[in-house]
C-alpha cells in the first residue's frame, strides 16, 4: 500500500528534488489581478442609522468606518442626517433623503438616493458596496452595485420583524 504524503503541496518535492507545483503558464491560468488587489479600497456604506441617533447600530458602524479608514480605505457613508446630530460621525457623510419613522420620530427612514447623492456616488466610484439596512436606500445601493459589477456585502444589525409585536403589528411578522 502506498503511503499518503500529508505535507502541504508547497512542501512536496518530486523524486528529482523539484517542486511538484506547476509553473506559471502551465495548467490553470494565474489568478487575475482584480481592482481590489491593485487599488485603494473605496467602500460605500449605506445605512439608515449613522449620525442622527446614538444607538448600537450607529455606534457600531462608526467604529467600522474608523477601522476601515485606519487601514487606508476611503469610505463614503450614505445615510439620513439631522441638523443637530447626537453623534460625531467618522468618515465622509453623504446625506440622503429621509423622513421620520412612523411612531418613532427619533429614527429616520431613508428614501433612496437623491440626484446629488447619486452624483457623489458616481464621483467616488466605490469598489465595494456595504448595505447595513434593508430599506429603499439599500435597494438603490444594490441596483448601482449590479449595474457597475461591483461586489456588495450586507450586515444585519436589527431583527425588524421581532419589533412588530411591540407596536401592535405582530400579525405582519411573517411578512418580513
């Protein structure tokens, strides 16, 4: 019975002493250099909560932006704003249209990208989209990411459907 060589491929040698790995140009093509590996990261973050309210979501996203910028990434945050925000935000904030949330006016509901916000997005040309709220703004971000062929990631911060019962709307929980 032949013994199985459990060493990683990079450590294996042929009987002649040479590596068994194929040289560039043999077999599978080399991995292409993608824009994300050759250029600065340019992240567009889309969220309904950033600086207009001091809650867990806004504070967490601000820490994320601080971290990304410390790593050398350029970040634009597309989010609702208010005249006197309770949070000093990190990063460059691009205001989006919004309205007070029904029953919770301290929260804002983003209404998508305005023409000026779209121009800002086009000028920034992100190479990564990050959606943090599943609302109209998030849908707009998804549309632009698809149109430009740019990767999109999403993060989940609030289990919205579980809040419905507290507002007397528990029957709608399954719909979300």
